[in-house]
C-alpha cells in the first residue's frame, strides 16, 4: 500500500457560526498529485490552510506525516513547500539571493543552501538569470522562481494555490513540466486550480468541493465518465435568438442540457446526430462545436456554476 502522508476524518473548520469545511474525509499518498476544485467559498482554501498547519481544525481528525498539526506544526511545516497564489518574492534581491535568504529560514547550512540554489535554478531554467533583479523577470519566470524557492527545504509535500494563474499558455506548460518532474521524483503535490485542463494534466485524483463538502472524488477520467456524456454539442445563437432557442430545446432528447449566458450545451452520445436533430427543428445556430466531455462539464453538473463565478 502507498504511504499515507495526510489523513483526515470528519475534518471541520468553522468561523463563528459559518462552517467553511464540513466533516470531510480523505487520505493523500506519497508521490501523487491531488487537486481541490470548487467555486469561491467552497472550502478549498480553508482545507489547504489546515494542511499547511497555519489554521487549526475546529473538529475532526487530521494527521500529517503521522503527526498532529496543532502540537507538531513547526516540525511538519519544515517538510512542506508552499507556492502561494500571489508571488511574494523579494524584489530588492536578485534571483539567486531570493533562494539563499529563504533557505536560512529553515536553518539550513550555508553550503547546503548554495548547492540547492544552483540545482533549483537549473531545474526551473533560471540559472542564466541568477544575477538579475526579480523585477526584470517575466510573469512565468517569477512563478518558476517561486516554485524553486518553495523547494529549498527539499519538502515531501508541495502545496500549490492556483500555480499558473495569469500565465500565458507557453509559460503554463513549462510550469506543468516542472511539476510533473517533481511528482516523478516522489514529491506529493496538493493543488487548487481554476483551470480544468490543468487539473486533467496534473492530478492523479481530485475532489470537487461545494459548500464545505465533497460533491465528487476520483481521477479526472473517472469523474468525466461518471458524470458526463460521451460527447457535448455546444450551440451559440444570436443574442436575440438565445432565449428562444433555449425554450425550443428544453425538451430536446439529450442526457442533459445546460443553458449558459453565451451558449447552450447538449450532453449527448453522438454530437453530429444531435446537431442534425437541432436543425430539423428549424433552429440554425451561429456556431456549433462537437467535443468530448471535460472536467468543466462535470463541475457544471455538480455545482451548477462555472469556476470563475
């Protein structure tokens, strides 16, 4: 059996009368990538803060590396790496100095910090920018530097909050590649993300959270198979025809239909056949797209909201 690094049973977090996390159960294993998905206010951040030993549980059982995060928080944090949503780099220091200074917070010997700094800058492809000031870096480079800094203590678990928010597609793929390599080395990744393709690329398992509980849990492929049809037909109509089309398709023979502000989604077995059936009703969409089901479709079904809502 794989080694359990994080064990939670009935984990609950309350703020006054508000319950942010409501009795969730999960185990996280060494070397896996585990994702928390959910709308704002679903309880993701509160859960991550409890795992990060910066917010004590209100109720329930939580152990990390077999230890109590309240009693043994300092020892646990020494084995964690954290990549916050916003980069918190020291802009008055160089790229290299950001790692050298951060390593001192963990009480590491200077020789060890220097060696790891060189290795990590090479790992995130910033070795040629080591002497540059942070302000000179692009957004993608700053993100890679933040990841390198989080690894200076050689953590067993890396906690990532929206690791690629605001990055262009090329920079996102570079970050994904580095995170995948870390997972191959045995580092456990715990992340939140608003990008469904990111969750599919990185996560071995994930949960969809809503109102402090788990709405679903499984691998990306398992969730898509369980909660989505084989194909999805996306239809767009003009603003003056959108509501009329939605009314006309209300009883369309699909597994499920979602009417969004800008398009109508029909969940079907065969998208081309469904499009022909739509046209036979007299409706002609401005654009149509037949695609496979995705995690975003799963999210819509489970929460009724898009992630950015």
